[in-house]
């Protein structure tokens, strides 16, 4: 299978989407402390992520602490953890399947059609990864915005959108574009395979060569007589 610009760009975007998904899951900047109202606590900044929370002070360096108990976590945080773990695993599987579709791997029934389907499967998995990333990111952003404008929530408990959320949205866009390119390459290549392979088989020239060889042998035999 010859390398096509669509599959190269799709796999490169899928790789960057996988890296962005992993970084989104690990970074603690999902929720950051908001400086609103008259209580401006400029000496301390709080970060809250899926796995840890961090506090940065002026006189003290950044201090991070992992959550102590899994059972004591809110259900929304547990669901976000699970979805991000599934997204990282799906992106890795999609990248491996896409790479195997571009390599000249010799296996049972390996041909152009099978490798085209592998690239299409990789594209679908990248799109699914983007969906799994988009759900917890948008859900967390909705909670932050709702609590920010809720007058019943204390000012010290209000949070703003962190950098990890914006990275998650960017990774989702990259995954959607990369997966769409791979799916488009699969559809285009399937049409080429349907219309191209039946006309490429011509056993007739082999018989012509055999007839030509027979005539040459007959001429040489008559010349020796």
C-alpha cells in the first residue's frame, strides 16, 4: 500500500490527539481558584484535577497531594476518571491499528483491502476517543460555570476553567479531524479497489507469450533440419 497524504496526516493528528488526551487526564488544572468579589486571595492559587489537587503560594513552592480515598470521591469525578482512562486506551489502540495498516505486515489474508479496513477502524476509534474526552471536559466546564454564577456558592469555593479543559477541547478537535481523514481515506480506497482490481487481471498475455515461444522453437527446429 502506497503512503497517501490523508493517512499520514490522519495518523500524525491521531498521535498528537493521543498525547493531548494523556496530558489532559494527568494535568491538575481542571479547576483553578477564581479571584472574584472583594476577597482577592492573591497569595494562594488552588488547582483541582482528576488525580490530585495542588496549592501554589508565594513563599512556598507548588505542593500537590493525591486524593486519599477512591470511595470518598464524588461520582462525577469517578466517572470523569473512568472516561479519560478509556479514552487514553482507545487512542493507543487506534494508533497501533493505524500503524499496522500502513506497514507491509504479512499475515493470513493480508492485502490492500484488509489494510484499508484497518485504517478505517483506526479512524473510527480516534473519533470515539474524542467523544470520550469531550464528555467529562464539557461536564466539568458546565459544573464550574453553574457554580460560578450561583449566588448560593461561597466566593472561596468558586472555580474557573483550567488549562486542562482547553487542552481537552483542542485534543478532541484534533482527534475528530484525524479520525475523519482516516475514514475518508478508507472510503476512497474502497471505491478504488472495487473499480480497479477486476480490470487489472489479464491472463491473456501469458498465452500469447507461450504461442510466441512455440513459434520460436518451431523456427529453430526447422532451421536445424
